[in-house]
């Protein structure tokens, strides 16, 4: 979105609010800090893979540059975007690329070392020339080389380690793996040019409890290292050089918000019960065992979604069965007797493992993801299933599979579980043979066959983040089409209704663990639809509880009956919003609604 100039040099960049809170500080622009490459030799049999890595990095760099060029051209005109033509040309320069490939193949240099040394030589020779045009080309090559190296080394997390004083990170993009290792003592907030509310990076920011804004278009190109900024994670704004007036206004607002939040704290040990006595299980989504204190501090009834894939990322090897067992058992023990729903790993989409060489795909969200990966890499899956089965005796453990598309897949996954349990039984290792196993409902085909699935599992957990993306064909991480991502689209409404009815006919409970569950304006809709459990990021739980405690279930059910007749997302949204507003106006104020 275009930024607007206001008085006194203040500039506002509008994006998408991803995690609540307001912070003021110096900006750290990710990607403006040089990647330093050390020499590394690779084994002869790895040269093909290394050339492929280089090619993929060149493609990724090209994609980034084209996107930035388009944005700059939209916002500032073609003249300003022309500089990127020179950068794109560098990526096509055969002399540079062929020499790098030669060094990989013949001198067995790693892709980053080969590319870095060749690019540096080019830069050096051009920089020494008198011709101004060629000297500029040297600067282009340096810039592009850093971009390629960054794509090759996935150095965002590494780069952030160099941050000294607390600051606000601004990046073109941050992978969930990078967000996962953010040090909260140094990073007080972050914002990105791309991404949307349900990207795993945004989800992670909410879990970390630091303000975040995504989808800021080209802000990372227009803000300088060390600039003073205000990041508004409620309104989705990045304000460069905030004026005294702006700071004053935000100061007042912050006081009011703190007051409201403090009033929720006393609800910690109260149940999430509607005004007409209907109890909702209000649970937490977690990524790591370290999140357990937050679960307890926010009065959760348990964990409704443990995203175990974060145990697998940011490392060079796979976690062993023992290591996984310890992580799962620790969470189960610390939260017992509260239930903990462990989701088997959801690799792919926007989460990748560094320890497994997985070829990049054109459409990763439609590709080799989650249960599809596990049912092929049964070695990796079996290890996890054994670890979860063992942890099932440590507390109240349930397990569920992500991305189930139909009964066949559920049966195959259950067969793997049975085999893992049989191995444990044969070895005399304890496990709970009655551990409830559920299916995530996040693929439209699963929602449409919910009646069949309900007969073969003990619970459903609806992953609305993916269900919406797949049903509406709207990439959940693409800010350009974020306005088309409509949780209250009549199609989603009907699918949810169908899923709840199918589950209840079969006598099994339904949870919602997608971001919809923590969206205050949509909670009345979910409760009216008959959802039994809501699971959301810990920082959202107390406000959600406050809302539920002010809501009449009968009114929500009646609202859903009216919503059946509606034809537009905005109409259904408005009905749910009105109930939320009446139930807890201060929650809606806090949510910035
Ligand atoms: C979902 O898709 O709604 C969900 C909870 O899973 P994830 O966000 O991890 O894909
Ligand atoms: Mg999902």
C-alpha cells in the first residue's frame, strides 16, 4: 500500500496487522548486513546437488527482485524500478554463473563459496576501472551476490544474532524457521514486506507475544538501517520518524489498552462458559515445550495444537525418538491432567526442514506436505509415532494428523501408528493403547467427507487457516490477495456447518485450531455453529475467555440460523461482529475492530 507523507518527516507504511502491540525503537533492516562465506569443500558425489542449490538460489533471487521491482514500479513509477533491470541482468550473466558452476564441479567448492569468490573477483576488477558505468555494475553485482548468498545460506536467523541493542526487525520476508529463533531480548517487534495474517511467520509472532506487521510491500527498500520507527501491531502500521503528536496519541492509547488487558488477568482460573451456561474448552496452540509457562499463565484448559514440526527445523539432523519423547512427555507432564493434542509433523508449505533435502516445488502448499510426506518417509514418521505413543502415558495425550484428505489416508496413518505401537509392545515399552486419535479437517475433501471420517477417529480439529486457503484458492501467505481470504465466506460457513453436524451425529467433538479461533469477531460464529473447543495462541486466550463469558450461546445459535440465508462474507461477518461487540466491547476495542 502507498505510504503517505505527513508533517515533520513522518511517513506511514500500511500493512496487515499480524500480532498485537505497539513498540517504538530503532529499525534493523534484515538483508542489509553482508553474508560472510567461509571456504568449504564438498564430496565429489554432492556436486550435482550443489549445482542444483545454486540454481534454486538464483531462481529465488530472481523471484524476489521481480516482486520488488513490480512493487516499486506500482508505488513510485517505472523510472525508479529500472534499477532492478540491471540487477536482474546480473542473475543472467553467463560468465558469472558458468564460472561458479565450474568451481563447484571441478574444484568441489560449496555453492556459496564458489558464487561468492567469483562474484567478488568480478566486483574487484570492475571497481578498479575508471568507467563510471562499469563501477556501477560492480555495485549491482555486489548487491545481487549478497541476495543470492542469502538465499543459499538462509542466513536470516544467523544475521539476527548480530543484533546488539533491542530493535525492530524489518525484512523482505522471514521464514517461520527464522521467526522461531528470534531472541525477544533483542527483537522487540518485526515487520515484513510480504506475508499475511495466517502465514506461519505471523502465527509465530503472536506466539512470541511481540508486535508484528506483515505485507508492508516495499518498506524494507525505503527505510534505512537505524531509522526511528513506531510499529503498530494493532493497526498494521509502520511509522517512520513518528512525530511528537503521533507518539503522544499512541501513549494515550497504550495506557487504555494496558488497563483493559490487566482487567482480563483475573479471568485466568475461571472457566470459558457462556452466559447461558455452555462450557467451551479453551486451549492453546504451541510450538515448543518452552511455551508451556505461557499456556498456564493464560489459563488454558490444555493444548489443542502442538505444532511438532518446530522440533525438526533449524537443525542439521533429525531429532531422535528419545529427544522427541522427552519434549512430548515434558509438555504432557507439566500440563496433566489437562489434555495435550500433539499434531504429527507438518513439514512443507511454508515450513521446511534443513536436515532433509526436499526439492523445491512450484506449489508447496499443494505439494509434498504433512501427512503426504509422512506416509512416504515412514522411517521419519514411525520414529515420531513411537515417541508420541511413549509420551501418551506421561499425561493426557491425544494425537492428530495434519492435511488428511480422506478416509484412505487416515487409515494408512493409523496403520503406521498401530505398527509403531506393536513395536513398542514387543519391546515391553509402555504406551496408552487407548490414546484418542483425531483428524485435522483442513482440506476441503476432508470437510466434504467428514461423515465418513467421523466414523474412524475420536475427534476433529478444524485447521481453518488451510481450509480457507484451499477452499477459496487463496494462498494464505500472499499479501496481494489477502483481501480475498474470507473466513466468513458462505462456502466456509457451509463447510464448517457440515463438519460440526457430521461430528456430532457420530458423537465426537470438534475443535477449531486455526487463527479463526482467536479472532474475537468470529468467536460467536464458531460457538453458534456448535464448535466444542477453541484453540489459539496463548496471548489471545484471556480476551477470548472474556468474550465467551459475555456471550449467550442461544443468541449465537440464532445468529447462525440467520446466517444460513446470507450470500456474502461481509454480511455473515457483520452478524458475528455485532454479537461479539455486545458481549465484550473492550475485547473488540483491544482487537482494533
Ligand atoms: C490450520 O491450517 O488452520 C492449522 C491450525 O495448521 P497450520 O496453521 O499449522 O497449517
Ligand atoms: Mg494447517
